[in-house]
C-alpha cells in the first residue's frame, strides 16, 4: 500500500453510496487521503454488474469509481447489520449516502439517530430533490435530472434534431463535485464548532445552479430585461469547424484574438471596422453570422495547417479528439496521467491519475477497486464489531 500523505489522511468515511454519483464523490475523497469504507448489500453495488467486465461483479464503471476504498458487506435490513453500522458510525468522521432519506430512516440510519450516537459525525446525503419542496422523495437518476433541468431541451434548441441527453453521467458527476466540497467544508467547520452536521446535496438544485450560471440570462434582473438562454451557447452553428480533412475547435473570444485572426485576410481593415465583429458584444450579438464566416474560412485548409497558423497567432484552437486518441495523447503521456495498477483479481487495470497536484499533501492511489466484501474481517475487527 502506498504511503498516505494526503490532506484528508486520518479522516474515516463510511460510504453507503452506489451507482455513480456517490462513488465518484467518495473516490475523490479517497484520492485526497480519506480512509473510505464502502458498505455494500449482499448483492453488491449495482454498477458491479454493468458490462464490459473481465470477471463477475467487477464492471468497468465500478472499477473507475471505487479505487482507494475497502469493501464490506452488510445487510442493513437486519438488526445485526444495523448494530454493526452503529458501531462503525461511533468512530467514523463522515457517513455519505445517495439513497432517499426515507430509505435511510426505514433502516434506522436517520440523522437524529446517528447524531445521538456520534455528535461529531458528518451526515451527508445526495439525492434527487431537496426535502423542502413537493418533489421530495421522488426517485431520480442522471437522465431524470438532466430532463428536469432542461438539458435535453437545450440540446435541441442548440441544433440537435430532437431532445437528447449529454452522453455522460452529467448530473451525477456535477452533483458529486458538490458533495465533495460540502463534506470538506463540514470537516473544516467541525474544527471550529466541534460538531458534525447534516448535509443535503440535491441533484436537481446542484445541476440547476450549474446550468443557470449562463442560461438565466435576461431574467437575471427583476423585472427581466430579456429571455432566458445564453444566445452564443444556443446557436446551432456553435460546433467544431469542418476543415479540409477533419474538425477543429476554435474560439475567437476577445478583441486581441479577433485582430490576430483577421490579419490572415486581404480585407483585414474592413473586418476590423465592421461593428458586427469589432467588439465582444458585437460578436456575441451576431454569433450566427460570425460562426458561418469562420466555418467558410476553415474549409480552405487542413486541420494541421490551421493548427500551425492559429497557434502562431495565440488563438485558442485544438483538434477534435476521439476517445482512443486520449490513450496516446502526448500531453497526457508526458504528465503521466495514465497509470497501470496491478489488481490481485483483475490483473492490470488502467486508471486516470487524480488530476489535482498538491506540493505538501499529495493525492495518491493506494488501493485498487475492491472485490465485494473483500475487507469484511479486517474492518469489522478494527471497529470492534
């Protein structure tokens, strides 16, 4: 096991989460050095069953969200299972879960019960909707929350022929990041007030905060000065530009970049003086015309040629990568972003290294993703169960 010098070394987290949201959050906390104990039902986290997999109960999504954890199996519907959980919570710093509060209460794991057992315990729940509103208790997964927050509508509004989801677990992972910083903040607060606290991390509200940062737009004011929706992001022509042989991501944002870009053209002065494009406000107002002009220009050269030309002018540009490109990307290889771990059951597995670097309390990968119940004996002995 790698030495643990992480900033959260010494913090113990009981991880009652499953699927993606919670496990992704607790994996990040584990990367920061926390001791994460994943408590699973006898059937295991459902993500263990999602293909592709090399061996039973070790699906790829599970593997990529559960390193730096130990796994124990507890049947929390049984009296014996609950008693063991109470013992663990007496010594733990954090309990993290992403099931509905009603389910936690049914198992006797509500905030009042566990706060009485350990007043310093931080009790953090991430679930679909805030308990303060009429949506409280509704079942929620990533697709549901994307729809509730208008993501499929935004996709169609910006050019998709039909409403569609972002093709990644967008709501889960945005909420997970909120869960991480909420737990960290509560750990810091405990040093000041001496108590743990109950934390609610609702998916709906967390993703809305993310989306409305741009799309509240004209309704930022009361009374409103315009409609909702950030026009530049919703323009159907806001997409990678086609070149002679591929696609290119290009963003001409500030005035300096615009001036550098138009130096390439014979009618430079005309473009510089054109009020539609000469200011940031003008380029945003006339985004559709601007995107069309740039697209027409990009078709004249290859991706490699444009990379040289635009990079030399300090204009933000990058080729469109496919997923396989990332495994051999020169930057990721140079920064040692990919790491191979030796798993006692799975053989060699490839992981993306924690992206954050800290000079005095480095993050680390200390444990490979666990087998179901792999650490029952050692964990229960440690907690005196």
